C-alpha cells in the first residue's frame, strides 16, 4: 500500500508540474520574436521564448485515465509471475514534453527540437501482486520543424516536421520490444478541423537484435490524427493501419474543460498496437479521467 501511495504522489507531482507549463502566450510572459501563436500548433508554442530558461512545452497530449480492457495479453507477459492474475482494470497515463534546442536554425520560424513521450499501463488496483506496471513505453524524438502558412483546397498547412524516433518498453528478453524510425509530420487546419499526418519508415535491424520483426504488419507506416472543436469540446480520432495486411488500430477521444488547466477526458481504443507489448494483440479499451492539453 505504501508503494501505491508513493506512486500516486509521484504522478500527481508530475501532472502538477506539467500543468504549470505554458500552453499559450497568455499564461506566461514571453519575449518578442516569432510569429503569433497558433492554437493547436506544437511548433508555434515551442518557438516562443519564455522568461524561465527551464521551460518545457507540451508535445503530445498529457492525461491519466482509469480504463477497462476486453483482453489482457497474458501470453506476451507469461514470464511475469503475476501474469495469470493480471486485471482488466488498469490506470493508463501519458506524459509528453518537448523542448527547443535551437530556434531559427534554418531561417525564421524553424526549430531544432526534441521531445519525450512516456505511456504507461499500471495495474493500480492489483493489490495482491503489489500493483505492478504491466507495460511502459518510452519514446524520445529529435526533429527539425518549420511553421508554414500554405493553403491547399481551403486547408492551411501550419507546421512541417522531420525527425528520428526511438520507441521501446525498456524490458529484457523475452518481453523486450523496440523499433527505430525516421518520420515526417504535417499539420493542417480548416475552421474547427485539424489534421495531423505522420508517415514513417522503420530502420532495419539484424534478426539477432530484432524483438518484433513483424511490427509494421500491425502498426503500418503512418499515424493520422483528426480533431474537431465544437464549442469548448474537442473530439479526436487517432489511427494507424496497414493496407496490405489489414491490421490496425484506432483511438477516439472527447475532452471538455472542467478547470483552467484540466479537462475531463474519455478515450476508446480498439484494434492492434495500443502498446508495444500488445502490438500484435487485438483488444478494446475504454477509459475515463483527466487531461491537461488536447490537440487544440
């Protein structure tokens, strides 16, 4: 029980810290320089220079949920002594931060930056087995990005990003999962709609070191996020799909503000690849909780 309390306190402290991170110019004084902030633009926010030199910026969304899944992939974790007692009710949370390394590196409104995203599935209510973390995925990125204002068919392209990405679960065999990718990302807006497309290619690995050689069969070669703002609500859809294999997964979300920096958030995932340990296992998960920042 003491371990649970300590973990909960750690999560609360981290979320309190992230909640203090500026998400727009109106929250913290910033110096003059780049273009006016664009709602929903990660890069626009990171181009702003705040007085605090230790400022971090939201990258992906930050949230914590209580979830229920249709299936626990016990086969993948059979080496854990508690695998047969794993519960379908879990806490799921995501922490995602970015920081600029070099602003205007390739002209005005360009950026060399880095981000770190961590997503965890925690058996918080599995007290009999000391509430272990079933899976945690770590995802650092290094990228170059530019703000744009090109218009095509009524859509305004807001930002372009290219980079390298590593994702792994930090485990040893037999539960080790990892891959490295090169990627591009473009974000466009039209009225209350926002599209974010992220195609990628996987860097090859030797058979000896490849923990998941068929991961692209289930994860495909891109991620597409769609957001729609209706009043203060934000509806989102996030999916990946391999058109050759017919495998993929989709995540639907809805958030609504309940305080200045906190949003009520519901999430539904169905398909393959919610986590790295489950990349080849199909499941449906529903969650309810709180979010600090949505797509826009």
